[in-house]
C-alpha cells in the first residue's frame, strides 16, 4: 500500500523493471511452498522511478 492506496502488482513490477538501474537481478529465486518461484532483485544505482508512479483516482480496493 502506497499513499493509502493499493497498487496493482503487475503494473508496479513492470514500471520498476523497465527503469534502467532501479533494481538489479540477483540471479537467485525464492522458492515458496506452492506456486512459481519469485525472482530476487537488489537495489540499483537509479534513485528515481521513470515514469513515476501516479496516484490513482482515490479507489482503495
């Protein structure tokens, strides 16, 4: 939850991954008890997300 609103995980992941240098893959995965393994990342050199995440229309669901 950011700014009191829930973010769509797919859109958040897409914006973070397409910003060059924002995160860097570690090459490792977290293995959950069920489902697909999650790729792990570490912080990159970039300090700004581009384009920035915009606040929504006020929906909190």
